[in-house]
């Protein structure tokens, strides 16, 4: 067994608990420098290995590297036909896929990354995408599937698909915060960013990239989102094979044409999981803020609200944000 494998075995036995460099060195009969080197090699392979100055090393459970071979048995026939690529590290899967879209990559091309160094969110925000503890993926839609569709509805369809995949694989029930945040226990666990190119001829969509970032077992977040962000598995450890199964479930849904049919069924599925449905919430519309009852989603994928003091409004996804009532 190599030093790296020995270290992996020891840390796996510790089940997420930290071991100091000294403890490890003693247990394996190595120098501390050799431990450090082996830890670095594991990290380069995609293991989420924490190393804190006073606490030592800990392997986050369920954080072994994602491999395409591990996804394959869980992929649908449709998804198996798609061009799926997995990277150890990308700046952003959306950015990389948009570049491929411009080079005529086919419908269904999917990119996954073990980490993103410049993960992007809506409103120009960053999306924290550390190695090995989340799923960061983008898929490319083009061709007939886009014809006659409402562009903003794709995000709603993606949110329903992501919830359904999490429900299927993790038996957890995330809710959707308008328009595309998946929430669990009051914290955001998943974000979706759709980016499209308009066709120059027909005026419709030429292609659309749907990117999804899901925090599976991420525990440390940057201070500015610490109070807002969460993970599917915060205290408990996810099963060892969870990430490949969940990645496959997401791809199966995102690569199925039915997912993108925005009709009464999808609207009902969205509303079923919608945070604040039938309740009062604070609506933010640019600089304006008002209390309103959240009524649901209309056939154009707009948010329906009943403003306090009278007046129903249908708001486009890009204009409105909702929060707990003030
Ligand atoms: C948001 O919450 O505002 C949207 C976050 C979207 C993050 C995903 S991760 C995969 C894909 N690549 C990116 O750079 N962003 C999306």
C-alpha cells in the first residue's frame, strides 16, 4: 500500500474526525513532511481533505473523487447518449460550456467540475464551489427543444428537476425560494444560473446553458454567506456513493425533454415546493419593497402576488425577489 493509500485508510477510519499530523505520522511510521505530501496528493485527486493548523487533517465523508465510471450505472439511456465531461477543476462550468456552445457543441453536452475557481451566480455574485463536497454542473440545450418556449420558464423547470433529484436520491425535501434557490432548513443549498444566446435569424433562443450548483456536504462557507448557505448533509455524513448517484439523477432529469415542458404539471410541481406559497412575504422589486401574499406562478412563468392594500401583480423572475416578511 502506498503512503497515500495508507493515509486515506486511516482518515476514512476516523470518519470525519481530525487527526493531527503528529498522530498520523506516528500511526503510519512516517515523517510529518511525508504526511503533508501524501495529503497534498489526495487533495489533487479530488478528496476533500481539510487541514486546519491546530486540528490536523480530516477527510470529509462521502468526498471521494467523482468518476464518470461511477455515474454510468445510474444514468438513463438518454443521458448515456449525451456528451458528458468531468473536470477536476474549472473556473466555471457555465463559462466553459458557453465557449463550447459557440463552437457548435451539440444539444445535451454536459460539463461537471469537482471544483470551480470562479463559480458564478445570478446578479454577478460568486458561487462558492469547493472541491469534492458539492456538485457543479452545466448542460447545453439547443434545437427543437427550445422552439416556442418561454426563456424564463427554463429556470423554474430546472428548480423542479433539481428538487426531484434530491428527493429521489437523498429522501430530503428542499423547498424552492423564488425563483431558483433550493432551500433546506432555512438555508440555500442549491443555485441555478441559466444563460442564453438569442438567435439572430428567428429571434428565438439559439442555445441555453443551465448551470446548477448543489452543496452536498460543504461545511465551511465564506463569512459573507455563512448565515445563508447550507448543505444537504450538514451534520450527518452522506453515503459514500451519494455524489455519483445524485449527479446521475440530476443529469437524467436535465437531459430529459419532458423536464423542459412548462405546463400545468410543472407549475403545480413548482408551487408544491414553493416557499411562502399562500403566505405573506416581503417582495423586493428593484428599490421598491412591499408586503404581499404569494399566490403562485402563472403560465408564463411569472410570480403571482397579491399586494397588501389591493392589487394582483405578475412579476418576471428577473425583477422580483422574495424574503421572509419584515
Ligand atoms: C445563484 O445561486 O445565483 C446561481 C448559482 C449557480 C451556480 C452554478 S455551479 C455550476 C454553474 N457554473 C457556474 O459558474 N455557475 C453555475
